[in-house]
C-alpha cells in the first residue's frame, strides 16, 4: 500500500512526525536528531511504521507501544532540545492543512482526566 512518495524534512520544532498530504507524505525530524544517530534511526523506523493517512487508530496504538525508540537517548535529546517540546502539540498546521495528532490528543485527554480525578479526590478530602 506504500504507493506515495515520502519526503524527509529537517525542522527545528517537535521530534518526529509523519504527515499525509493526499498524494504525498512527509516525515519531519528535528535537525538536532542527527547528533543522536541511534535515536534518529529508531525514530525514522518508527515513523515509517506509521500508516498512510492521518488520524488513524493504528497510529495511536503504535505510539502507545513506543516501538523502536531508544529511551535513554530520547530523554537526553528531549531535555537538551527545547524546540522538541513542540511534539506535545495536539494540532499541527502544515501545507495550509490543520492536522490533529491523535496520539497527543489521547495523551492530553488522559492527563486532563487524571487532573480531574485528583482534583475531585482533593476536594473530597478537604470539604
Ligand atoms: Zn509515532
């Protein structure tokens, strides 16, 4: 099914993303990843494992499994590269297209539900 051309683009925001633009796809990777060859290779393999098209449940499952990403290198890169934190954004605007990141949306939903549950718990204890 991999019939579209996939282009590689080096950017200064986020870590690694794969965007589908209909007739072609683009994998964006942070340019500083080149200083972390194992992490770069792992993230590229991860992005190639994603499905064609945006907004897929299979992509969420792949991100939850966190496949192929060397964790120690990942955290070192994350804390040394402030622009990498843009990866947490649930919305990306690329090529005049708004792209929702299903994995980020899910993460934010879990985080907000956790805050809500903790907030209700604190309220019950205090009142
Ligand atoms: Zn992913």
